[in-house]
C-alpha cells in the first residue's frame, strides 16, 4: 500500500476543518497509508524572507519518497491529471509520496528545486487550513478515479 505524507506548515484550529480532514483520512485508509506532518509556523522572525527560509527547511526535513509541492505557480493539474500522476509514481515502484503545502508566505526557491514536481490547483489563493481539506479531497478523488469507483463523477 502506498504511503501518502501531507507535510504542511501550522496546525488546524477550526473544528469543522478537523472533522473534514478526519473524514477524508478515513476514506483514504482503504487506498493508502496517510500521514499528516505539521511543521511549526515560524513566528519569532520579523523578516518574511527569514520566515520562508526557516519554514522551507522544516518542510524539507520531512520529505520522503516522490515529492510534490503544491504552489499556485506550479503546473496546473486537473483531478484526472493528479490521479495519473499518483498512479505513475506508484507504478514506478515509489512506495511513498510527500505532498507539501508551504506556509502563508510560500516556500523558497531551494525547496522548489528540491522537489520532484510542483503542481497547482489554480491561481486562486486558499486559506491554508481549507487547502489541506481540498488537497485530501483531491487525493481521495484521485484514488477513486484510479480504482474506477463512481465518486469522482
């Protein structure tokens, strides 16, 4: 069974987001082993660039396997393209995928160069807590597409 790591900055505070994450985690359990890694949001630095550098390092230290950074400047993907990407990675024998969500200020260029792929779900900006739910829903949809189950329609 493939391992999916969601590596993100900060923690979820709102109950309704936590409940949605729990629901998608439960649904995903039949397709993959899901692990959510929350790295600390940097608050001690005044400089945005320094915050980005520290958070990017924290994210980088937790990456395992094939790494996909979610960034609005990345390659635009549809649900079907994400499904194909996950299927291709799995078919190539990669047993682990890390999906990375940067902090509110983004990530540095070093991290963007380190990852295997940079993708985008669109040009709009999502609140980070909501985006985690959207990402899990899309990962669940991708597995449903690959399993040819009716959810994705």
